[in-house]
C-alpha cells in the first residue's frame, strides 16, 4: 500500500490543535511530527492548512441490504458514509431476512464484502432465536441488537421475558446488548388514543418521553439482574438520560457497564421541525421538544452520552410522502453525522476533543473495534482520517448526498464536509468516490477465536 505524507496541516494531538505532518504507510499511521523527513514517497497531500482528524465510526446504520435495496444497499450506503467522513460502520439486523442465524449472517456478510467501500461490523438480531445467539457470536457479530422493546421497522420487538432470557445468554458470551428502548404497552395505548389524529406532531405524542424512559428503566433492571453489558441506542428523552446518568455516576449497582448514544436528529432537530418536515420527520424514537434536545447536548458534554451515531435508516421519497400514520419510520443520516458535529464544534456547542471522542474513540472502545486498530489518532493505528477545513461551511442539500434516499431532514442546514476521507491509508473520497466496491474489511467481534 502506498506511502502518503500529509503536510501543511493541523492535528488534534495531546489535547490541542497544533501544526504537524502525518506519515502513512501500509494503511497505518507511521509518524506524527512537526516535520517529517522522508526520501521516498508514493504521494503527498497538501492539506493547505486544513485539519487532519480521526475519521468517524458510525455504530448504528441500516444499509437495507438484503431485502430493501430500493432504499439503500451496501455500496450506496458506504459511499454516503465515506463522503461524510465515516470510515467504519456497524450495520444493524433488521433487513429481509433479519440477521438472526448463521445463514442470514453469511448472506449479509457476502453482500457487504462484495460492495462496501469502507470497513464494517455486523450486529446480530434478537427475536425468539436465543438458541442461535451463540452461533452468531462465533460467526463474528459485533454486538446484539438493536433489541427492540416495542414495534418499529422490521417487527423484531420482543417481550420482557424474552429480553431477560437473551440478556442471560449475551452475558455468558461476554457480548454487548444494544437496546431500542420504547415501551410497547405505552405505545399501543397512546397510538390507540391518537388513531384519528393525522397531524405530524401526533407521532411525538404517540411515543412520548415516558414511553422511552419506562423502557430504559425496565432494561436497566433486567441488565442488572443478568450483569449484562448494555448500550442504549438513540437516547432522546431527558428522563431517559437522567436514568442512565444515575446508573453511571450514582448507583451502587454494577453501573459502569451502561453506555448510550444519541442521534444527530435528536441533537439538531426538534418538535418545532414537524411543520417543515411533515411525515419525512417520522422516526422512532420521535422528534422531542427543545428541553430534551438541550439535555442530549448537555449529556454529550458532561459524559452521560458516550457516542453519536446516525441511526441511518433511509426510505425513498415516495414512501415517506404520505400521511404520518402510513409513512415508515426512519431518516437518512450517515453522510451528515460528522459534518453536523463539525459545525457544532464551530458553533462552540461541543469542544473538538469531546466531539472526536463521541464520534471515533468511544464507539471503537465500546464495540471492540480498538482491537482492529480503530478509533485513535496514534502511531500504529489504522490511518482512518479526514482532512477538513473548518472555514468551508456548506449548506446541506439532499441532491448532493449519496444515499439512495435522495433527501435529508437537514435540508438547508449548515455543515462542514471533509475535503478528503482516507480509510486505512487509502483515499476513498476527494470530492468524488475514488475507491472500488468491496475494498471494505469485515471487522469481526469478540466471539471469533483467532487461529
């Protein structure tokens, strides 16, 4: 693999921005220094004063393949990721077929190996398949979930008894459970009450804050009983985050094993966006009020939230362009995650160092990707990098993005996109996708025994 020198750049190193050069060889970061003297190079990238930063790891995407390739596939999804500065993703199981046994896992892995331009992990699904979890773990899944506690896309929701049984097995394997926390009983009651309300805002009322908070409370209790490492997907309600913060910092129980993520749509959108988005704003959990949005941002800054992940869940415009009851839940977001977070840094909403933790270092640590040399801007780690100019602010336009969805809930918002994306030392984005299908590498989970 080519030796590359990135020069005329600044890096975030030792907790500060400083001028440096970065030498890459054999896909790894070889050296970081103010000046690097090398006699032979395959290529040089002049960053022209832009920043060289760790690329993003998106721990929650739905690339829709197999089964729903009209919405997305592994090639278009991974191209969208690369164009947005994401070089590693973890794909979740609610495809058709769902990733719930050896056969479905092999099918998805075969497709991803053929098409993905970036590295990837694959999560295993949890339904009534407890007897299949060990084989999925041995096949190399990164984690289990998202485990749906209420109905959502894919109809994979399970009962509390089934969750308890699954968590016992997951603990025994030393694996991680990823929870989609919404309470099914509250959802059913609220949706029945609002069945004749076709206003977009009714979706937020149909899955209120308490729907999420009660599910978090139940999942915490089950996880404690089974001593299960547990990661909560897309936290959105201030009450939920309060429960997780309590577990992390104040509980006498085994609380250090709880982590959580927030999605950009719960950081940068709110119920005030219903009028603009209509049915295109439908996702689960739904848009929240400004108090919850503010709490999510506070949680990012104080450490209660560990990860920002997109929950990239694309649907076509024709599917979404209907009434709020009929529209499928989910929005695209893998390409805009890192650019929106860079803009949040620009606006002083979050420090750069903390932003890099929640988009790179923490997801690598939580999902075991650090074992694959991911997530750290250090010598010897994979050269998964972005070169980004903080002065180059752009307006997000769905027509410019690479997902098959062709639209974005962030239309018209400002963001800072990368000039270059490098994945294991190879330029995969320089204003165009310049990498081939299938160059991405499968990153196996902790259940695979090395030879």
